[in-house]
């Protein structure tokens, strides 16, 4: 069940065939895990209608994953809706996905609505100014439920690698949109090739303006570089410190209105969008385990920038890695990085930033050690075998060892437990 201050979950109610049952917490490690007894017993293959209700009052969060305003609303968090769990037991069978789901969104009639699955015909709501939009979801093929809705203007640009759809509250500059669409369609193609095809094949990329300000996830905590460190590089892959935030949903990116105002073709905005698009696979298709949120979430997202840059040329890949090293050093000067295999809940925002950059650099070093093709196959293997489930550093190590034929025990022991970046990595990317 959803849990935590970001969702403001209250008044949980669960009923089976109209009869209310009382769920209770079932794990001291994960407070989201709940269970309930069925009376009478729920027999195998028996159909049963289970209704889960709760009051959600969105609050601020590190990712800004739930929000609502008069102009729009969104639920863009892979844990914001209930996720079924296989019953505990040696001989228990079953998966976490039901056979099918129906997601119904009630919104004002002039709202555009985006969600996973097949969109059904709109129907008028009880009030004349509202509509009911249904989405038929096949959990084995579609992504976890999410909702994006608002009074958006749409601009669709079709590229050879796929379509890019911009949803904004005000018209975007057509020339900038064309430039951004060419870049993002190419980047999404590269990400799909590296991490694995999307469940439904080629899908349109959606770049959506958030109806509210989003927290800045990676921006520097200081307006100037720490003393003794250089200003951000002006190399092609350089990342400045954006004064706006973003969030992800499958094959899409939510961008702060300040990012849209900056310009959708701005380099920093494009890289923010690429970072969010990369989280399609490790966040929405495969969920990072609680102790691997930084490595398999932030780290993979930032490594996605390297994957996208490489599709534009080997010099672009190198420039992006140099830029990540620079930002890691600036972030570490504000707050030291921490162990990569600990839950991030006790980390400060500054520690999450520096540790997230080290997670991305771990993946760079792993690709250098194992080879591009081997790490690509490792990621695709994880997505194939763990789709809809959780994965952590153990799965990453096992898949990388299988694909490369190498013993990576010492590599992971060094990177997961010790702060700092090995000098051999710095030596390989010391200069452009």
C-alpha cells in the first residue's frame, strides 16, 4: 500500500465482495506491506471483487510524485497505488499482477488524460463538466498505473525513431520543439536498445509540463562552485545546475514549468528529460529494492545520459562522463557520498546527490570493465527476468557476471562500500 508523507494516505478501507476486512501491517522492515485474512477462504481460481479505498492528500516530496492544482493533476510514482504480493509460504504460487485491471479517471471535460493501457471511450460524469475515462490495463504487458491529466495544449512531432508529444499549458516554440524532438526521439531509441524494448514496442515520448513546481533533485546546494573547484565545464556533455526539477513516468518526463520556460531545446532541459526517460526501465518496469534506490534508480537514470550521449558519438560519451565526474566532485564538496547499498531514507538531500553521481560512475566503470555489449545484455536480462518485480545490486552483479564471464565480487565490494571514485577511473577520463 502507499505509505509515507508524500501521499498523505489516510482512512484505508478494504472490502471483499462488499464485506469490509481489516488489513494489518505484515513487515517490520517495509511499512507498506499489509495483509488481511479472507473469511470465507478465497479459493484458487475463484473470482472475487476486492475494493481498496483511501483518502490521498498530496504533500511535498523529494520527487514531487503526486500533485493536484486547478489546471491539472498527476500520480507519477510506481508505489502510489496498491501492488499485489505473492502470499508468503514455501509452496505458494502466483505473481504480483492480477489478470487485468480497469483504471478509471474522473476529470474535467477539457482535460487531456494519459495513463497506461488501452484508452476506452470517454463518458460523461455525473456532473456535466466532468468526464470518466477508462483504461484497460494488462499488467503482464503494460506499466504500473499512473495518471497525467490537465488543460494541456498538444504538439506532436514525428521523427524516424518515433513520435514526441509535448503537453504544455502555453504553446511551445515550434523550432525549439523540432530540435528537442529530434534529440529525444534519438535518445529514447538508444535507451530502448540498451535497456530493452518497451512492452508494447515503439511508444511515443511524452514531455509534459507539471502543473506545479517540482523539487530540484540534482541542482547544487550552492550558487557558486565550492572553493578550489572549477566552474562546470563548457564541453558538449557538460551539465550545469538546473534551477528546476522533473519526474518520470513510462516513456515520459514531467518537467517543471520553469524548465519549459527555459526552452525545451535547452541542453540542461534535454538532459533532465533524458534522465527521467531512463527511469522508464528501472523505476517503472523493474522497481529498485529499498536498499538499491540510489544505485538502480538515480544511478541508472544518470547512466542513461551516458547511453544517450554515446548514440551521438564516442566523443560525446567521454564528455558526458567527464561532466559527471565534475558534478560528483562539486556535490561531494558539499556533502560526502555514502555507501551505495544502504537505504537512502536516512541520507540528507546533499548526500543523496553525491552518492547518486557515484552510482552512475560505478556503471561507467562496470561498462569499461565488462564491455558495452556485456553490460547492455546484463541490463536487458534483468528487465526480462524481473519485469514487474524488484531488483537490486545482487541482480546487477549476477547478470553482469553471466554476460561478461568475469568475477565481479571485488569490484562491487569496493564500489558499494567505500566512498570516493577509484583513481583508475579518473585517469581514463582526466581530460577531453
